[in-house]
C-alpha cells in the first residue's frame, strides 16, 4: 500500500505572527522527503500540522 500526502492551503498563526500562509503541496507515496528552509521558516509547524490528518481537532491546522 502506497500512501500519499496532500496539503491544501494550510494556514498557521501564533498571535500576530503568521507562520504558514496557504501552504499547498502533494507528495506521492513510496519515497522519503525532506523539508528545507531557513530558521523560522515554519518547517516543524508544517510537519506537525500535516501529520494531524484524520484527527479532527479544533485549531488552526
């Protein structure tokens, strides 16, 4: 079974700071991916939010 990750218009803010602004991407399954970016660019936040798929919790992700 090959899984796929689709993220569509993901937003995330902390108080008045926008960490992610409408992030959209698709990752076909069967591969290993890395997320690159500068310090403070929202890499961990994007990873945490995209992994919450299937959990219906209130919040920005």
